[in-house]
C-alpha cells in the first residue's frame, strides 16, 4: 500500500506547481486525503484536506487563496495546486490518507514519501 507524491522541484518565486499523490495497492476511495509540508527545522504543517467524495475541503488559513486541493477518483490521485510560490513555501510536501476529514496529522494512517519543493528568490 503506497501513496506516492510527485511534482516537486525547483521553481522561482511567483511561479506555480501542481503536486500529485497517486495511490497504489488500494484505492483509498473512502478515505479523506490531505497534504502537509515540513520545512527544515520546523514541525510538520497541515495544508489542505479533501473528503472521499470531494464535497468537503479545508485549508490552513496560511494557504487559503493560493493552494487548491482536488482529487480524481478515477485516477486514484489527489492534487495540490500551488500558486504565487514564495521562499517560505520551500519544504518537503507529503500526502496522506485518513478515515476522516482532519487537520491533525495523527488522524492520517498512510503517508507518502514526500516531494521536495524549493523556491528560489
């Protein structure tokens, strides 16, 4: 059972990225999915979550308006669109699956390996 995050990279400030989180081994169709990030020397930070059907979405206040989470159930994939990137967005971005919509990482029992996003000024 795997969640694999991809789409990270080096981008200039002001640019955009779309991260993907693909599931393998099971569909996670009944699971909420979330995105978190962890910058060097900082704690893991909740970013966004989406319910199994996509009808419930929550964002951290710090990313509202710049980040958009979505899911394609047919592809078993969740996305995180990030716009207007700035250097403070530099971090490893993780996707995860939870039985419930949640902002606390302790509710998530499956985690991807993370994808690095580096924003240059």
